[in-house]
């Protein structure tokens, strides 16, 4: 039987993205297994509300980093965090990304609280050294690919502390054809067209421009009638990049039926409506979009980068294409459009692979194993002996 832990999670995110959704799944899974979980947020807003809506206690704390010009801000942050950890009786600190961790790591170290840092995106060697200057007992990467990349950038003293654990998600019943028709009716999508879906943050690294150009190539090849739905927004820059991509679609999509519905808090209907989910990322350690698509039984076309090949079995549960290659994306979409039997086989395989890789209970158990090891080792003086 697992011993319940008191865990303080930390995030300084200013808007809800895949990393914040991934943390929500972990919080729900840990809470279900009787752990006491709380979240410290760098500011009030949608991220804090996301967790508070699940009944998870939240705190608003300034998550400052060291600054030679204003050192008091950092030390005030450390002190406030230390008080919060002591009041909550925290015995595990878990930061949700590397930029969130500096003041929290130092505060926890002064209390001999074991520290875990999730690494969800590639960081430079210089950035890792700076953010982790106050030490950490375990780094969890979201894919084996990111773990290998991290090994090449971190000091050797950290190598044995790095473990790869794929994120988990609440599994659900695969979406049926009836679900697809219902979702399309609700979203105003035609029943007689294929639906290719992109969902996520609008940024250059997500390959949105490549998908738009691929849609133009698809149209030039006179593929079966299709609608391209690009769900999401550029929340970091008040929608600027989404508007730029809408302008690009007017010039480069070849007259394709392209929809830009903006940010959607609940994407389940869009996933249900889709025939294929396209993830054309240039960098992607692990895609929440892919997890949501495969769990729902939707074929995936993804870039052959980062953790995507660990999720999608090429030729079985989806197709992989070179990153930054619109002709390859267009060819994959054409293959999916003209072979409905392949799509159906891949939909079934996607559900099976999602159950194998992303089961939330299994994910939580792997994280619990990290916590158990650290709480045992916390009795050893050497645990907090360095980076």
C-alpha cells in the first residue's frame, strides 16, 4: 500500500497549455490515491483556476529568480515559499517545469524537503545550470528522447538523477462514428468532408505554417474534399501569430476550407469530429494533443521529432513525416484521405497503444515510485549535498 505524501507543486505559467493540462492529470491521479496535493502559482489567473476548480488548494507566490540588481525580491520569494512549505507540512516539492523552480528549490533545501523537477521542453546547458543552481534530487523528463538530450547538457553529477516517465491521461471510450456525426453537427462541420485537425498553441515551433502550406498542396493535388480545423491561439502574444497564420492561409492554402475557431477550453468535440489529427511540430518532447487524439481513437500524422516516435507507431497507429516538410505532410494527408480502411485500422491501434502508454494510474504509480525513493533517501545526509 502506498504511503500518502504531502506534495507541493509549482508552476509559473501565465496561461493554460499542454504542460498545465499534464499537471492537472497528475494532480487528479495523485489525489485519487489519497495524496495531499497543493499547487503554488506564480500569479493568479486561468492556471490557478484550472486547479482550484478540481478542489485542489492553491497558493499565489512570487517565483523570482536571482537578480544581482534586486536581490531582495528573490530572497523574499524564498522566505515566503519556505513559510508555505512549513505550514503545509510538505514532504515533496515538485516543480512543473525548469523555469518555475529556482526560489522553490532553495526554500525546500533549507527544510530538507526532497525536490523533483519536471523537464517538459529542451533547455540549454547554460539555462539548466542557472535554474538548477540550488540543486535538485530528481529530474523527470516527459520522453526518453528528452532524457537523452538532457544527458548531453547537464553536469555528470545530475545524470543518475534523470528519469524518463511519459505523461498519463484519463482513458476514455474511443469515439464512434455516431460521436463523429454528432460532434460535426454541433460544430457546424459538413458530414461529407474529411476533417484534419490541428490543436495547440500557435507558435512557429508548432509547425502551423507548414500545415497551411501542406493544405495548399493537398488542394493542388485535388484530394478528397476536406476541412482543415486549426484550434488554438497565440496566448503569449494576444493572438498575434494566429492572425498571421490566418493571413497566410488566405495566400497559401489554395482555397482550402480552413477554420480558425481560436482557443477552446474543451477540445473533446473537435477530436471527436476529426478523421485525422495533424501534429506538424518542429520540436515536441511529448504532445498532449497526441495523447488526447489516440485515447479517443483518432489517427495521427506527426513529425518524426522528439518524443512523437515514442508515442506513434508509424504505419500502425499513425504516420510520421519529416519535420518542416509541407510536401510530406500533404502526402500523408492524401494517404489518409484516400485509404479509409487504413484510417480505421490506425484508429483501433491508436486506442490500444494509448492504453499501453498513457494509462493515468500506471503513470501515477511511476511517479509515486520516485517519491518513495526520495523520502527514504531524505534520511541520508548526502541527499542534499549538491546539484
